C-alpha cells in the first residue's frame, strides 16, 4: 500500500437535532466539543440520524407546515395584496 495517501481519522461524537449522540471515528473534526460518557470529544451536529428518522423509528412526527407556507408566501410576496 502507498504511504501517506489515507486521511487521518478522529474520534468524534455525532449529535442529531433530537439530542441523540453516538461516538465514532471520522475524517472530519470540529472545534465544538461535548461531553460523552464523562469524556470531552469534538462534536459534529447533524439534522437526522437512524435514531431519530421516522423510517427507522416507526414514529410519524408532524411538522408545522402552515408556518413554512406562510413564511414562503411572505418571502416571495405571494400572500394577499
């Protein structure tokens, strides 16, 4: 195998927006830190993971879409004139 062609791996914590955390190795690192099982690690925040995605959990979560539509209409001036 060729030397010095592989990226370095760092121990990091991935945290999704639901608050689920898991420890793994990644080529990506972060300056933000979090405590996981009493030890401080760099944290990479992600939107969803298998622990919070409805496909894997079997739970359906309803999101306030009316607020999003209103925001879109307001942004592009598509509301009542």
